[in-house]
C-alpha cells in the first residue's frame, strides 16, 4: 500500500513538474538524472582517470609536481558538454553540477590511480563572482563527487583574494600573468601531510590550476592531484 502510494505521488509529481533531459529534451529519465541514457552515452569520454601520462597530465610536466591528473570529458564548442557547462556557470543550474560531479565521482572511485586521495579542495571562486552566481561551481561538483566517493570537502582552505576577469578569450601568456598572487592558503594544518585533489570544471591552458596548485604545494608534506569534469582538446 505504501509502495503504491509512493509510486502514485512520484508519477503525479512527474506529470505536474516534468523533468527533461538537458541534451534532447525527453522526459523519460529519473529525477536525479540530467541526461537520458542515450545522451549520456554520447558524452565524449577521455578515459584520462585511468591513463597515466595522459594529455593534460603532460601539460603540467615541468610546471609543478603532480601525482595524477584526470578529466572526464572532452570540451568542444557547440557540444553537449559546453551546454552543460553553460547551464552550470551562467544559468544557475546547480543540479547539472551535482550530476556531473557524480559522474566524475564514479570514475575516480573506479580508478586505482586516485585511491590515496585524502581530501577534495574545490577551485576557489572570488567572493564577488560567487555572490553574483550564488555558488561556486567547483564546490557543487565536489559535492557530487563526495556523494558517491566518500571524501571530505575542504571549502575554505584555499582562498582567491584577487578578482580576475574571465580569461576565456585570453592567450596562454596573459592567463599566467593574471594568476600571479591570486591564491593563498588559509588553513595549512587542514592539508599538511595530505594528498589533496584539486577540483575544477574545465582545464584549458592550466594556468589557473597551476597558480592554485602551487600555493597548495607550498604546504609541507602535501601531495597534489587534479580532477576536472572536462578538458579542451
């Protein structure tokens, strides 16, 4: 009886408040899902979490010492991945971020390369931008990761103390120059001796991740890895 009532309420809720796939628009999907099975299957996976020496891991060679680097999907213009990122960062769709985080969490959980991670640290967002957006997208992604891969999230260990404008249209050199002195570690004790996984939405040139990663690695006995939802090709 209780099971039947629960099913009825669920069906009624779906009828009154239809939940649509972010990819194709179908309503044939579970409430906690943002993509139907068909669209999920179409996401361009990198398999980088299982692949040592992958493309983005090589990008950081000689720049800073990292244990492992991985990204879940390839980001290209006019793609479904770009649409999901746009929904998360500019349309207030936190559910997309949690969903993407869960997808990455499953990949991290399945990969033995990341077994010794101690804590998740989201890429900090400048307070002004976080206030305007209403949340830090990297924190939302971390929450999705932690929902399936039980690791603690340290939200305020690293801060972003200089406001920088968007770097989307800037070249590699200007991105590096803009990152000088942007980040600072607020609580060294929280990460000292820990293997930190720095989490962000996307890696392009790696300038922002490098700037943040460098201050984390200044903490004694700290090991660093990086995970992002997507990377540019």
